[in-house]
C-alpha cells in the first residue's frame, strides 16, 4: 500500500474514533417527578438521615390560587448543624428527578431557605433555622444515596 493509502486509512480511522467519542449514551434512564408527594418523601428521608425528629419540623401550606398550593417546611436545628451538607444531600436525591434547589442565607441569623423547583415552579420551600436551645447530636454525616 502506498503512503497516500496509509494516510487515507489512518485519517478515516481517526474520523471514526472522533465520531464515536461524540456519541453520548445515557447510562441510566432519566427519572421523572410523578407527583409532589415524591418530594415530600425525599425530604422526609433526608431529615431522617440527619436525625431531625418530627417535633423539629413544622409544615405549613401556602395557597397561591384556587389551583396551586405549596408546602413550606420549617426545620429547627441545633446551631452547629451543617445546613450546607443537608442542602447537598437533598440535592443529590432530587437531581435525578430534574428538581433544582435554590438556596439563600439570611444574615445575621445564618438561616437557610431552600426552594425546590420543577418545571420552573416552586413546589416546596424549606426554612432551616438554628435554635439555641437544641443540642446537636454527634452522629456521622449520612452516606450519600447511590
């Protein structure tokens, strides 16, 4: 085979390899949020993992109009509680469902507000507030879900 033949063959092989590298294969099927109660279940699971008892959680319902209402959770935690770690763990659980979490911190209290958005609509809000009369339970940080 001549030099031009080898170069053409090599160029063709490189083009084939480059094309296969650009093909994306989704490793697992994308999950879909079937109902807002799935959010409640994942929030409950995360609060359980962080040893937040039910008496530290207050749930309110805010009606926006006659068709849409949203749950607002208020979590009362100890001053040393890692709100950022809680945010990260909850986000890890919700990310496969295409639920976005946007957080903001209120200063000087350092209270965290998390808004859970799905299809550009806030479906749940979590207020995480430090209470000085609560003591932190020394437990290990929960393992991230698989």
